[in-house]
């Protein structure tokens, strides 16, 4: 029996018993193995250590009321992982191999998938890193693909609460850089702006488009959305934004379940008045309502600094209801883990 206080979990590493490990060498992937060792033994010459040749994914397993376990659109993570790997000259993981690894990790660690009532989930972290003896700036000779998981708490305990954000002077990605792929380098670049925002008591910072610094791109490590006064759900479109699976799911739900208009387009910082509600979205953040945004000379409040807006709440209930199996999902969105 696992002794965990499911209702008071945060977002921190808890070692679970099993992880998946596969090695790429001489042009092919080894048979993946489940292992209990949570440490990696790699060459000091590994490109992941020197040149940031690595990519990752973030997903969750959701315990349903009937005890079964859901994955939410894992095929989309598999595809994005391939796109990230390709951008950094790493071998791709076949979709079936990715899905099998994720499902195995959940199945082997199912005792760590939190109970339905807690609202907590099992966070899954697939990782691909360049390893092997090397020193020059070149793609690595070998790669490790590993998937581990750790239970994480519900993002909001006691209801959705808006928080405030501050626009950053820094960029997380370059206009034609790696902003659209899930690679560690983007996160390394975001540590300082994030820290500075938090030191000023904001939840995180907002990144503007790196070319003109006039449009909203990302909210920390989450995507931005706004709902206009005439009921259009808008998210920014840019080649330096990470294409969030949550965001594309919300675009669909906003249109097909809430009857809103939807648009991917520019979100100008000087046109925030058009929005009656705004939020951040991602696997970890789920939907986090944005209370206000601090710009250079203005503090712009959307719906309220203390209350979640009604449409944001409706979207949240729809998304989370689907993930935990309480609301019927659009075709193909849920994969049951065979536990
Ligand atoms: C992972 C990530 C997101 C959220 O993507 P999801 O697929 O919804 O989890 C948003 N922004 C950045 C920078 C990310 O790395």
C-alpha cells in the first residue's frame, strides 16, 4: 500500500518504482526495459549536457470514478515529441513505441496514480537525450529515451483562483528559433525571467513575440487565451509558441461545446480591452484564470482579480470532466490504460 497524502500533493518529484529505458545505438532503438534505477549513467561527453540536445514531453494519467485510468490525447504528445526530436537532429521515437512506453510506465506504477476524489494526477515525463562520447558541436552518437512518472497535486485546491502576471523584458525563444518545440533550452532561458516575476509576487511572466515585442506569446510555460466581449475565444498564433495540446483542445471545446467563435491570431498588448476573460493553459496548469497583467505602464484586469469568469469556468469543467471520464470525450481523445 502506498502511503501518500493525495490531497496535499504539490508539483514535486516523488520517486515511483518503475521507469522505461531504451537506448539508440548504431542506428536503432534497443528493446525498451522497465527498470527500478532512477539514475542515469552517461558519458561526460553527452551532448545533452553540453549543447542542450534533449527534448521532453509532459502528460498526465487521470484516475476515473470507476477506478480505470485515462490518458488524454497521448498520440498528440507522441507526434510533438517526434517534431521536437527532428528539430534537434535526434532519432524519432515511433508512435507505437512512445505510447507503449507511456502505458507501461502508468501500468507498472498504477498504485501511484492518485484516487479520483483527490483531483490529483500521475504526471508523466518522456525524455530524449543525446549521450555517448563526443565533444564537438554535432548530433550525439547515441541517445537515451526514458519515461518516468510522479504523482502531482490538483493545481487548484478549493476552486479556480485567478493570479496576476507581469510582462517580461526577456524573450524565451528567438523568432525563428526553437520556441515551437519542447526542448530544455527554452526552459533554461526562462528561469531568470520567471524568478524575477515571482520575486515581484506575480505567478510568472508573460513573453511577448520576440520580433516586435507588441504581442502576447506565452504565459510562463503555458499558452495564453482570451475571450472577447463578443464571445470569441482567441489564442496567439506564432512560430515561436509551443503548440499546446490543451490549447487546441480548448479551441475545439470552445467552438463545439460552448458555442463560442474561435480564432488563432495576434493578441496585441495594447488591445487587451477586447477581452472579458483570459487564462493560461497547459497540461500542468490545466486552465489558470488570469486576474491581471502588469505591463510597463499599466495594470490590466480582465474579469476579476479574485473570481474566475463564467466562460473560463465552463471550459475548465468541460476539459477536466473529459480528462477524468465524467463527460463524454470527442472521438479519440481518451486512451484507457489497460491496468
Ligand atoms: C508544454 C508547454 C505548454 C503546454 O502544452 P500542453 O501540450 O498543453 O501541455 C505550453 N507552453 C510551453 C512553453 C510548453 O513547454
